[in-house]
C-alpha cells in the first residue's frame, strides 16, 4: 500500500510542477519565441484581424436579403374627385380615401456592386494592415528576445555572484574565528575584532541580496517563458564556463533591416494606400439591384384569408451614385491623408537613424568588453590568489588586518568587474546575433 502511495506522490509532483531545463541562450530564445504569452496572444490577434479581409471583400460581392413589413396606416390619404366625372353636378366633389389601414408586405432583394473603386482600395488597405500586424509582431519578438538575452545572462551573473559571495563569506567566517581566538588571548583589541565581524556581516548581507536578485531574475525568466512560479526552471549553463573564444570582435554592422524600420516602411505604404483611397472616393459607384415583393392590404387583420388578393411588385435596375458635395468632408480626409504620409516618412527617417545608432552602440560595447575580458579574468585570478595568501599571512601574524582588508577589497572589485564584463560580452553578443537573424 505504501508503495502505491509513493508512486502517486511522485506522479502528482511531476504533473503539478513542470520542470524546464535550458542549456544555452539560444534554447532560451527559442522557448521564448514559442511560448511567451505576449507573442502567443499577438499571433492569435493576427488571426482575428485576418477576418477583417472577409468583411471588406463582402462589399464587392452580391448581397441578398429577405424582408417583411407590417404597416398600420392610422391616417390614410384622402383625395377630392369632381362628381362630374361620374355624371354628377358640376362644381361638386366627393372625398375618396386611398389604401387600407392594414398592409403586410414580404419580399426579397438582391444587390450587386458593378463599379466601386473605393471598395477595391479598401481590400488593399486591409492587406497592408495585416502586413503591419506581422511587422508589429516581429518588433515585439525582437524586443522580447532582447529582454530574454539580458535577463538570461543576468540570472547566470547573479548565480555566479552567489557562488563567489559564499566563498567570500567562508573566508570571512574563517577570519572571524581567528580574530575571536586572538581576542580571547588578548592579542588584538576589540576594535579590530569588531571590524572583522562587520565585514562578515556585510558579506552575509551581500549574499542575501544576491540570492534575492537571482530569485527575481529567475521568476522574470519564467514569466517570459510562459511558466508559472510553481514550475521548475533550471539553467544548466555556467556563465564563467562558457568559452571566451566564442566572443569574436565585430568590425561592421549587418545591413539587415531591423523590424522597427520595416514597420515604419509598412506604415508609409499604408498612408499611400489611404491617400489613394481618399482620391478614389470622388469616383462614382454603380450597382445593380432586383426586388420582388408581395403585398396585401386589408381593412381588418385577416391576412390568412386566402380569398383576399395579394399583389405582386417586381423591379430591377441600376443605381448610379456620384457624390458632388459632402460639406468639405472629402477635402478634409484627403488633406489628413497627405499629412499622415508626411508624418510616416519623417518617422521612418528617425527610426532608421535611431536603430543605426543603437546597433552601433551595442557593437562598440561588445568590442570594448572583449578587449577588457582577458584583462579582467587575469586580474580576478591574481586577486583570488592574493586574498588566499593574505589570509595565510594574517593567520600567521605576518599581516595586519588593514593589510588583509586592502587585499580583500581588491578581490571584491576584481570579482565584480570580471563578472559584469563577462555578462556584457555575452549579452551584447547575443543581441548582435538576434539582429543578424541568427
């Protein structure tokens, strides 16, 4: 019985808390592009907007409808007719009422657009709006991919910082134990012991802050991946273990159009289509129509009486519409479309320059980080060796505490500089790869 309970608990644990293992930043980018909620919703929204094309195309297709009307004429028209027409005296009139109070009509109507240039232009505008939606989704994907690259490496950075801080805390604990023993023997003053103890407490606090930063970064990654907080996310890569040979200086910027620029160009094309559509609104439209109606008129509501007659009305024809004056509306719309085109062209020029500057900045930052990476690594390794040597000398009494503290502060500076520079290298390298379409 216990065995079955154990199996059930294992199955429940696996089903209730999914585990995701990410080995590289490329896997992280792939997972984000597939499962990020914002991107998933954007793709679904694109499918919704695609239905607008069907609605717009309907304006160019035949339309058919069935209709029925029930009218109660509570005041019927009356006409005076000379009685002389019927053999009466001249100058006398008789009032004649036309129609009956109750009228029921039922029929069908079909209309067919023959010439409608604005409606054809609307189809092109809908297609262009869908292309803009696709470009907007690419912009969103680019922004989320860049955010993922930064957050992924930030998570690795804080995890490496935790490992180093724990090592520093271990050294601080050892130093505190030595200082406590010396204090008991009267070899040092309480002031020196308190300073050593303060460094230990500060290092422990830094460790807690790094753990908090790591948890926040990991939770933000889960959000980008479309995971819940209860899901397990494991980053198997170690930032310091990634080969530095992967970092190669970039000498030129790829000429691949950024999605932000493509989006601005698409909006210019849309503005041109809208301008042309406003011009086509001045053209006339022509439609064909046909209508068939059966109508019954009664003095009482007895339309089910088959002995009473029904009258048939059928009509077919063409309807020609040519707008002459619309109160200045068409002129206003045309002016607005021209202004929108100018704004779109100005936004494209600014966006192109903005993206060029941004990519150039990423490239320069990346190249500078590569040049400093090997120096930072060597400085970090030397500082780590120095702090171990300084600890041995302090333990043996050859170093004063201030001397050890100077070496310890140097290693802290070297550690932070190395980790930050290492993270900058791979963050900017990944961003450049994203912008190169890799």
